[in-house]
C-alpha cells in the first residue's frame, strides 16, 4: 500500500461531524479552513497534505477554499451549523453540511451530555 493511500485512509477515518460550538476554539486560533461543498473534503485534505500549491491557490482564487472569517463565524453561530471536519495540521478543514433543525438539535443534545 502506498504512502498516499495510507494517508487518504487516515483522513477518511479521521473525518467526523462536529458542531460550530465545538469548533469555536479552533476559529479563535485562526486555524479553520472552509472548503466549498463543490469540493470533496478528503481530496482537499490530501491536496493540503502534499502541499499542491498550484491547486490550493486555484481553489483560493475561485473562493472554493478560504480561511474562516468573522462573517462565517457569525453566520455559523446563528444557524447552529454542523460540519464535516478533518485535521490537516496545522489546519482544521471544515465543510458545512445541511441538516434539519431537529436533527441539529438532536446531534447537539447527544454530543453535550
């Protein structure tokens, strides 16, 4: 098995669902990168891992990948946003997932007991 396939498998296993409330400490540290829903989050993690600067810059230029801003944080807090997330040190890569308010409330209840 190649090193890249092991790394991809690692990111797939590490990928989780997390609420914005749980991400706030990472936002405060300035380490959240937001991936647009058009991108595959595992592919983005792999691209960051191998430091493919050209592709990363292309995503940034097209606003498909960006550092989370105060504007994002405010919206995420108001909307009780939930994310797919994976750590690609030093970054926490997130991608918002759409869930119903009921499912979001249930998720938060289950994870804050």
